[in-house]
């Protein structure tokens, strides 16, 4: 029986392909098949594929006569996959040799349709940059409606995950073909149909950050293809009957990806800025979503990006000017005031939930993650009362201020902490890893996901009971 089918789309990656395939043929899980899909690649990739298929009996090769892009190549792999589970690995990346063994065991133990791990960002010299989440740990377990809504607000990479093949086939979920930015189309449909997910809390996937990647290229049409992908996704949501149920989330997805992402691409990815596209996207949003600023997730967009959209609403040329002189303009406008007002509104909106969380935790020892976010710290701390003894994460190792990445078991501060509330989601992975390594009994709460309702308090029930026993 084939346990896992690993699908690798291949295009112009002869420099990186051997390392990728080597990491797959060396997997400790034996019952796998490796499906290499040559997406009409003009380089020497086909010859490399033939060399490997001659050595390993568990490799299948597909050679496409036309380029279908990542999504189309993955679809071809899905068609011939025989494994109970399916996974995607990009051909310029590579994986830990234990990845699929650990992912498969976790999927089987938990009966999950989706299993994900953490990933390592590396540069072309092989230097480790940082570890990151594909999804937060809280998104594992039974999948509630709130968690499904939360998936709309997370990165949508298809790699680094294990999918039960049935969820793909039974729900007719495929990637759009001949288009870039295809992952969200696939991943959000997976999320909508999930009943259970699992996480392996290790960084097992190595994601290469290269200057010549699709995302870093300039003056290419594919930076505007997200318009087509979003339109296809909306049509698919309507066709499958999901649109009304997830209307707010889909509208936010449209605002974020069909408008904001396109604006950012227009002003940053082209030497000759496509002003007409900026006008067209603005007109589309104003025609179809005139009240988009009333969307309940609108405040989730960072202040500077909301200003970019407001500038474009007045004039695309103002948006270009804004992007060119963003730092200078924000300094003159008073970035600190603008950001503080935003954070203050956000926490005021959720003040009842903040107090509910703190009351449920019943802990006098909290750590608030505020690294690199002094204004966010100020706004959040104003939502706390004086009965909470708060330690702040900063670039110091003193009793009152410390950097979580530098804490060791000998630090007295670790004996004083019961809970870490992560205010900055981008810092969550570092905190989570450090806590797991040093003192796994400390409860880590992702504040933003909790306030948005993606995580319910009952997720923390067992941990909260442990905390209460410790405090008593």
C-alpha cells in the first residue's frame, strides 16, 4: 500500500532539483511514491528526472508538452496519485528525511484530513533565516466554523502539508491552471471541507528564499494574475454553495487579494507602473463592494496599507507617490498617532473578550509579546487592569524585560511565568518554539486569533485547568 504520494512540479530548476529529489528518496517512510511533473521545462530538468527514475522504482515521471504552471502540474500529479495521502513539494525546496514519516504517523493517530508542520526559511547559501508557522498550533484539532473562517486570514501555501486524498477527490478540489498565485484557490476549499487537522511541531520543510523566484521577479504579467485567480475562486464558491455562508470572509479575501495585493504589486513590481490596472481594480471594488470599509475584518489590514487604498481611491498617482515616499510621508503625517488610533480601536472593540480571557486564565503572571511594537504594547496594556503582573518581552534579559529567544532553564524569570500572550502574530513561532524547548507547561495564547474568534477558550481548557492547580 502506498501511504503518501509526493508531487513535485518542475520548471527551470535544474540547479536545485537534485537536492530536492535526494531529500525525498531518503525518506525514512518507505511506502511512498514520488511523482515528478516536468511542466514543459526548457532546461536540463528532464535529464535529471530520467537519471533518478532509472535508480529508484518508486519515482513516476510525467512530461507535459505545454506549460500549465504550478497548479496545472500539481493537478496532473493528483490524477495519477495512488497514496492514501498527498503532499506537494516545490522543486527548489527540500525536506527533512523524517518529514513524511512523522506527518503520516500524526495523520493516522488523529484521523486528520490535513496535517501540517512548521518550516524553515533558508537562503541560497543554505543559511537558516528563521522558522515559521504554516498554520498556528491552535488550528489543529476538531475544526469549528470559527476555525474555518480563520483559515481565510492565514497564508495559503500548499507545500509543507499532508492531505488525505479523499478530501481532494470527494470535493473535486483542484488548482487553477496556467496561472500563478494558485495556492489560496486550493487551500481555502480544503479548509472549508475539513473536520480535523493535526500539527507536527517541528520545522521539517526547507523553504528557499531566492532572488530569482516568481514572487521576486519584475515587470512580468503574472503579478496581476491574482485578479483572475480571485474571480475564479469567487465563481467556485458560488457554484459550490459556500458564498453566502462565508460572505464576510470572501469579501475580505477579495479586498485583500484582488485590490490590496494588486495595488502593492503595481507600485512595487514594475518599472513602468500599470496605472490603468490600479484604476480598474479600484472601480471594480467600488462598483461591487462600495461599503468595503465596513467589512468586519477591515481593521485587520495594517494602517499603511489602508492608506494606500485610500490614496488610490482619490487618485492612482497619489498611491504611487505614497508608495515611493511612504516612510517620509508617514513621518510627516504622524505614523505613531495613526498606528496608535488603529490599535486602540482594535483593542477597544475586543475589550470584553480580553477581560474574559484574563479572568479565565486567573493568572497573576503574564508575559505580553510586544517586540518591535511599542504602540501596540501601549494600546494593549491600557486594556489591562492593575491586578495582572505583566512582564514585557524586549531585547533584554532583566527580570522585567527579556527576549524570549535568549531565555534558558536557569533564568529565574521562567519560574514566574504561567502564560504568554502573543500580541504580535509574526513573533508567535519564535515564542512557541522557545517555550516548547524550555518549559512546555507555559501556556502560549495567540491573542489575535482568540480575539477574532478563530480560537475558542475551550481549546485551552486542559491547559487552564493545569494552570489553576499550579496557582493554587
